[in-house]
């Protein structure tokens, strides 16, 4: 409720006026609250409208409440329930307007990716995470296990991580939750101890209500991964990449799309997870790519119809580094039910 701004004058006024229902006329006891003019054959109806601060939006309802005979403020959708303001998503103030790079590239100096978080493991390995609301982030299961063995419990991983949002703002992690089949669906969720304030530098990306993954469609990926010299960069960079043909990608890494004929053949010696929950993206036209440390970042797609940015994927396989031809992403539409249920349950 702290993000709600009511029209306070109207809330004061309704206490000074009798309730304006039916044809009844009202009189104001003093001049501190201006009475609206009366109209012939009409009557006043007292309304208030709740609005949200910048970078927030109403979760439900239109924010308009009417005073009834019983002196109750009612909304046509929510009844007596008060509205809530939640962080607006996918509306960066400075969206990308040109191609820049992760491998050997230029810097993101304009805050085009306010959902991008930086995660550092207990052994100082950098990876990415993606803010999806004020208190939750998506990243890969592999990122969460960096420096741990596969037997480590999620509750023991959380205290070992350092997580930064916005301009290197350190935030506290409450818990991490792994996908129940994380060996095949390389994804996990991070819950923060407190909601982060949303502004121009910190803003979640929207979760998609449809599947944006289609061959040739372009998305943007940002990250703090290794540069052309295989050194972790201190500056956020980004690249524009096209969705690739899935069968071609599978053949590139596994030799065949036929299960019994598949053989590991990754050019970088590490095999990506490829299944119905993943999609591939190729190199940019400048042969640029993501690299070690960029995993956990969003494959962000701009929907021009509603001028909003959506996370179509989360980068899982960031080992291509312009040597292999394809990065591999977990398809967010495929895990959306799990994400929403997990957040609701926790």
C-alpha cells in the first residue's frame, strides 16, 4: 500500500458532505472543501481514484471507488478490497536502439536492461540472473551450483551467493528453489528477503503470456560474462541474436535428431542440455556471441504491439563463445506454470 497515492482531498471531502445518493442535496459545513456545483435533475456521486507511483501499476481493477449508502468505498471489480501497486515490467526508459556486443563489444551505458542482475558464487565466479518481479529472479540451476557439488541442498546454497541489482546494489537472498527436474530443465528461482524498489535502474522484465520463440526472431541478451580475452568484464554488455532452427542446432551438438543416433560432438567439449524445454540462438551478423558468465540472463524480446519487453528465454549454455555456433536457452513459456506456482506457494 505504500506505493498507492489517493486523491486525499476527496477522501476528506466525503466526510464533510452527506452521502450524495439519489436526488438528495448536500451542504458543506465549511469552505475547506470545495463543493461541486449541483445540476438540475441530477445528483452527486462521490468517487476516489487510487493511482500508483512512477514505475508501478495497479495489480487489478481500475482504482476507482464509489461511496455507497452504507459509507463503504466499493470498486466494481474488487469490491471493498483495496488495490495493490506492483512493479511495472518490461518498460525500460532507455531501450536498446542499436546492436552492441558481449564478446569484444561496446558498453550498455543507458540502463537498457534494468532486469539484469549479477550473481557471484562463493568461489568468485560471475553469472547472471533476471529480475521477474520485485522479489524474485530467474537463473540457471548450474549457476546456483557453481562451486558446489550436486548433493548440496538449496538451503545451503543461498547463504553462499552475492547478488547485485541496478548499479551494483547488493540485495539479500532469502532462499533458492530448484526446478524439480533441474538436470533436464536448467532453471532455478531466487527469492529476496525484501522487495527491491523499482526505478529506472531496477525493473523486472515481463513473463510472456505466449511463446515468442520463432526461427529468425531477434532477441537481446545482456551480461557480465567473459570478453574476447576470456576476462570477466566489469561493465554490462549486450548482443542481438537470432533464434535458430532447433534441428540444425541439435545436429551441431549431438550429430543427429534421432535419439539412438545421437553422439556428443560439441566443438567446445561441453554438451548443452537440448530438449523440448530449450531453444537455440545463433551468432549475430558480426559473429558475436555470449560467453562464460552470461548464463542466467534473459533472451529479451520487444513486443511492438504493447511496447513491452518479455523474457522469452533464460540463457543456459553460455560456453559457445563464438567458437560453437549456438547458445542454448530454457524456454520461459515452457516453465511458466512452475514459476508462477512456486512464487505463489512461497
